């Protein structure tokens, strides 16, 4: 029997938190099997991460989501292009679901979980399975906040109204507009290795972790007055005037260890990154994105509950470490 996880192919936060959940299940139950369905890059990552579980995990690559689309060299949403892409995606839902039903007919199916992929919800409905959503927000909430075309928001509202069980992560948005059964979840992270964290600290000394997410492309960030090491992820070019920069490989599987080893992180306020920082007890400076409801909500609660700070992207482009030291005293 296989559980199926339909995971958004927007960025990497959805797949990393799903892998953290599935890793726990695979470790705790030797009979557990699953099928992971997501986009090309996310499935490539999942295959590398679960290389020791190929006998119990099946990987399937499809377009599961659109998510958000940013303007060039910005974290601001390109609403016009997003609406075009979403209308095209919605027009393909029936065909995508038909292909999934045909693929799944050869498997003995358990539960289906959706990390906000519309395709997973529609497949569950078609197979008369309970619709299990596991998230802290939905695209209906985000697209309504952006005031997208009502043709789009109505389709996504209909999806939310289908949900039977809502597995709700912390720092969640308000779901009072629907009435599923609520199952509260805790923060989760991919496994943090104390040994690896200590090795990173010994090798690199004081460090900062900077990530704007793999969905954002920014020309360059300049750091001054920091003599340590700056860890960066793909999509972010960093110049550290007084210290070193280590650009982590695109296929690195344990960014959570680098987050845990850092003095603090500067990151887009995606739930996955924030959760890994919370689990590692690493201080956070989060990037403000006024057009993104989830990020704005998370920043507010992270400040309240964990003492996080926030800055605008323009403040990061020329970042003076001395200012951070003064503000943290």
C-alpha cells in the first residue's frame, strides 16, 4: 500500500518539509511506502535525498502547481504574468488528473496528502479519497490577497471547500472561511546532525546563512564589516568585502545543518526555512514582501514568538554587519 504526496513545485520549501515528514515515517515504519509527485527540480532533489529508500519510494514528475511568479531581480509578484500562467494551468487540470488516475490504477493506494497542489486535491476527489491538505496557507488565500482575477480565485476557493482534513502547521493563516477537521502539526525540519554542525563551525568559524529562495534571482548582495563566512544558496550572488563567501551547491541536501551552524540567517520568510531555523534555534532576519500574505503573516508571528527581525530587500543589497551587531545588543 502506497501513500501519495502531491507536493507544490513552487520553490523548495514545500518539498523539504514534505521530505521531513516522509523521512520520519520511513524511519519509524519499515513497511511504509509512498509515491512523491512534484515538479522536475523537486523530484531530482527528492531522489538524491531518499537515495537509501528507493525500494519504498516511487518518484513521479509532473506540473503540480504554479505558485507565485516574481518580477526580474525582485521579490515582488508579477501579477500580470501570474494570472496568465494560472489560467493556462487551470485549463490543464482535467488532463493532468486523468493522467494521474491512469498512473495510479496499478498501485494499491493508501492515503493521499496534498501540500497545496490543486492536482492532489482533484485526484483525491476523483478517487473518492479523503482530501488531506497539509500546510500553513493555501493559494486561494494568497491569490485573494493579491486581488487576482475572480475566475482564478473562485477555482481555488472551490478546492479549499473540498478539504476534509486540514493538517495545520504553526504560523498558519486564518482558515475560518472553511470547516474541515483540523489536525494541528508542530514545526518540522529535515534531520539536523550535531556532528556536521560542529564540523561546519570548526571549518568556517562565525557565519551567516543567506537565502532568498530558489524562485528569486537577485543580481548581487554586498556584505560589509563581517570577517566570517557567508553561506549562500543558488540564485543569490554575494560579495563579502571583509570575509569569505561559500556558495552552497544546487544539489546540497543538508542546508538545515548550515542554518543550525550559523550565527543568524537572512532569508525569505518561507515556512520551511523558518521552521528549520526555529528547530535549530538560529536567530532570523526575514525579508519583507508586502504582496505575499504568507510571508507577511509569518514575519509578524516570528517577531512575536521568536524575536525575529525583518528588513526590506533594498536593505539587504548593501548590508552592514555592524548595524546588526548594534541592533542585537
